[in-house]
């Protein structure tokens, strides 16, 4: 059974011991400070410095940094974002699970029986799971291939919708359930020169969505026409309505000062169902440096 929290516009990203990729976490104490934490969730938590203004964005007040499983060192283990984020499988799945210790197979089998008799896996996860995701009823969020440990990934991507299956990883025994699936989204960097060429086409501004996540005082110093300003500090006011203000099916371009805050927002837009998201690499600073020197730098 899906909980209401799983269906809200901004579903609370779960923290899991299963994620392989690294991400950055924003510290909003200053607009340009990107605080990188190597063991944070593969989905994104904004800093506790930001206080949400509405119940639907209440998850943003949490500043919990929990341990995850790290893969072997290398490019895949160094970042959750690459020049083109795609697993090749063509789909993402929404997964919830519970985890017990390797020597607790008897407990796992008992819990699996309870699920077969109609109990909710998310309720059992909240009570019995040893994974930090228990705080979200075992919800791991939307995942794609390459983000989970291999044994878990194989079981999850082979499972039928809503069927509870078990698998074993080096962390213990899992019960997992795939709640939904969707076409995989795309997240890419776009270079400033390429963006400039696109912006010369009048139809581009009609077909694309351009978002500037800098603060008003920054935009006053330097800006590009066509970008709608959604200050990151004001996330609580615009975040809950993002899919009504913007079309998730349209190409969406996100810009900030140097490309770091915009990357975080671009990644978050993916979790909200945006199909094609582009992060302006280097931000407006790089645009001013390489494309249009009449734009002030700051």
C-alpha cells in the first residue's frame, strides 16, 4: 500500500544503505557554498539552514546525513551525475524495501509471510528494517540501473510490479517491492556556447523552459533574457508547484552562477518527473567569459 507521503509532489527522498553514487549537498547559508558530503543520500536534501514554509516541503528541514554503500573507487563511484545520465535500460523504478541482518533469515521469512497475509511492507520496514530508509517506510525513491548494489538491482529490475521478493546482499536479507516504473529521464550538461547557439533560434524560447536559480541580488548584477528566476533560497514557495508552473515533458535548462546550485536543482527536477533536464555548465560566469563579454562578472 502506498503511503500518502509517497504520492506528494515532492516525495521525501529516502536515505539508503544501498545507493552507490555520490552526490553533493547544498549548504544554503551562502548562495555560492556547495558543501560536498561523500556519504549523503543519492537523492538530495537541502541544508537545515533553509526552513520550509509549507507542510508539503517539510522534508527539506531534515539535515540527516547517513552512511551508504560505496562501490569500488572509480568514475562511477565519484559522482551521481555524468555528462549524460543514462543507464541504457530505459526505465526507472520506484522501490521500497526492508533490510534485516544476515543471521535473521527466520525474521525475514516471518515478515514475508505477514506481507502475504495483507500487511503493508512499508509499515513493517518502519518497525523492523535496519536500513536508514526505515524513516521513510523503506522508500528508496526512483532508481535506475547502476545506482544499487548488483544483487539488489537484479532482484528489483526483475520483479513484477507490487510483488514482494527477497534477495541477499552483503548487508543482509531484503524484502523489496517495485511500486511503479517510468521511462528513464535524461540529465545532461550543456556548454554555454551550445546554449548560445540554441538561443539564437526564436523557436527555442517557445519550446524550452529556462530557469535561473540564483538570488535576486545576483540576477540584478548579471542575467540572460528568457530565464525565469526561481531563487533557491525561496524553494519552499515554488518547489511544491513546480509541475504546474513548468511542463515536465519539455526540455528544461537550469542556470546559476557557476553551475553547482543549478546541478542540484536539475537533479531534483529529475525526481519530479522532468524528462529532459540540462544544467548550464559553468553558469552565467562561464557564459560571460566565453560567449558574451558584455555581461558583468561578479
